[in-house]
C-alpha cells in the first residue's frame, strides 16, 4: 500500500475538475486504517456544473441510433474487461471486502453493458389497434430517454451497483451524474477516466461529483435532473423519494432488507449452512440482501445451531487482499460501532450470543468484528426487525411451514429470501407465499444481468437488471396518426 495519499478531483465533461469548495474527504483502507486517497466534498455549485454538462451532452446522446449506442456499450464492456483486476483492487482498498469477491464483480461488469447494448438495439415498438374513428387512425407507442439521470450509490459494491443503473440508462439514451459514496469514490473516478480514454462515449454523458450527504441532497433536489436512481438505506431512500416527489420526477430505490433464510426439515444441512454463511458472513454482512434472519424448523434447530456456530468459529479473518481470508473488516469505524450496538441490544433483549460480536485479537485497524451468531431470538426483537448491515445472524426457531412463512413475512422489508428444502412441492409453496422480490431455493446471493432485482415494502421501488431495468430509464409516448385526412365535426356526438 502506498504511504502517500493520492489526490483526486471531480470528473465532469471528460476532465478532472477542482471543486469550488476547499473541504476534502479522506479515503481509508478499512483493513489497517491507512488514508490512501482524498476527494472533494462537493458543493451545490459543483453539482450545478455537472448537471448542466450532462444536460448539454444528453441532447446529442439521445439522438444516437440504437446500433451506435450498442457499439459504445460494447466498447465500455471491453474496457472493463481490460481493467477488471485494477478496478477490483480499488474496490477492496475502499471498502475492505474480499478481493476475490470485488474482482469477481468487476470481472463480470462488462456483461451488463453487452446485455443492454444488445437489448436496446433489438427493442421494438408497439402498434395499438384503435377504433375511435370510422375513417381510421393509426396509433403506435414509442420510448424516449428521460434526459439527465442523477444516481447516488453506496459503498458496499460500488461499481456493480453503479453499473446496474448506468448500463440501462446509457442504453436508453440518458446522460448521467453520479454521486458515489464518500467512503468509496475512487473507483468511480478511475472508471470515468477509462471511459474517456478508451471508449467513444461522448464527454459529459458520464460525470462524477464526490461528496457526502449534502452533495447527494443537492443532486436529488436539482431541478435539472429528470430521473433519480438510488441504492442505500431505507431512511435515506425516503428522503431521496421525497425530493423526487416534490419535483414530480420518477425514482427507482433499491433499499434495505431483513431477509429470511428458511431452513425446513428436509434441508441438506451441509448445503444450508454453506448458503447461510454465504448470505451473512461472506461479504461481512454488508449487502442489502444479506440473509440476516435465519428461520430454523424446530426439528433441525439444535443441530443446525451447533453446526452453524462451529462454522462461524472457523471463519478466517484477515487481509482482504489475501486469498486465504474468508471475511474482511467492516468498511468503516462508524459502521463497526453500529454492529456492536446491535449485538449489545440483542443481548439486552434476551438473545444469546452463541459466538462472536467482539473485536478479534491479532487484526490491525479498528474495523474487525467476529462473525456473530445470535440465538434465542424472537422476531419482535430489534436485531430481527432492523437492518444491521454487518456479520450478525439472528437465529429464530419456528414450529412448522406455516409459522416459517408467517415469521418470514412479518417484516417491513421484502428484498430477498432463501428456502432450504429437498421437498420441491414445499419449495414451490413457500416460494410463492414469501413476500420478497427475489427468492432462492437451495441457493443464496445469486444474481444475473438478465433477471430483475428489487424489493417489496420498505425495500424499495422499481427494478434493476433484466429487461425491466431498461424501462426504468425510458418514458412512454403514444402517437396517433389520422389516416382519412378529415377531422370529425367536434360537435357531433355518438
């Protein structure tokens, strides 16, 4: 790691540009606390400049043909392929998640741009049969870009969650102003430079303004933004949604979750334990779809808890860059403190810490916490109701299938769920009954650019990925053409 902090600026209209303000934000490697970069704390004037630039660029970009956009998006995919290793390392240096996970994400990002490039090139409009006039009318439906998309993204999977928005937005013909998390801004700035140097995306179509909450609020409330896209906490999502509502702008919100993993009697417990670990410990629990509530049928509860707790004890913590590490640090100290507060709250409410919850010995920095298993959890406890965003699994015993479904659905959230059973009739029944945007059976945290992702309830609005995401960045126009050349007498009824 370099001991000299690298200085970055905003990226607007194809160039690095200094902020109009003087304040800067340090970027820290969570593993050891080293400050390795700094970025501007963006001002309202900085956001104004980026939005004005994007609006000018949007006028040209929307006029490109679908085949031209497809070629540009394919070029972005090729550039991402070439820089996947570099970008993956930047992601890990920012948020402390395992390099093999972050590099795996950056290695796959090109497929989103290829998918949406192909999708927009092959998209077809609709004609609608209408009978409003004896002489005949022709009606067709067209789709147009909104114009300028303002996007605010989180720190846990920065470039992946940016891509989920940027790829369909570009394919639809929009320009983009991006406010990345203040914890993880560098990969977005490096990505912007790669787009400028190695693709034919016009300058000004993708702009990055760094900063904290005030910068995000300035973007969300800007009257030059036509569509908002946000991923983050439900509380912040409500504020973004309120800003969109005041401006009558469409908004897509991918928010929090308290997702259940349901373990039923016929489950292969080895498989289920692997899946639960994948859902809550593999990413240090720092994912919106974390399987943080583990609902276990009473017939297998005791055996599951014993084996799951032993698995938690065996997790190797350490340097996220090292291939042998199985769990890295929490991304920043404030989040570490939040995780610890939830563990203490669970203990105070009557849950039992079967393992974990402490800062382990022998790790550097201030952001490591052991993988944590809470048992004797009731679904009404705070640790079962609120998103922790850390490696804390709350194990809840259930009596039968009906109790499992009712408990799983007894939440304000509805992002994801897992079902573990070898009884496929039961699998279909439970998957159908669960109120969640994504349900996995005998698997967890598997996603594709081809399949829509999003939540119910407090987990958000709209969908990312799949063909549905393209529609999030297009508005619909109905066009009527008279075929007989004569307008009916406007005062004739019937």
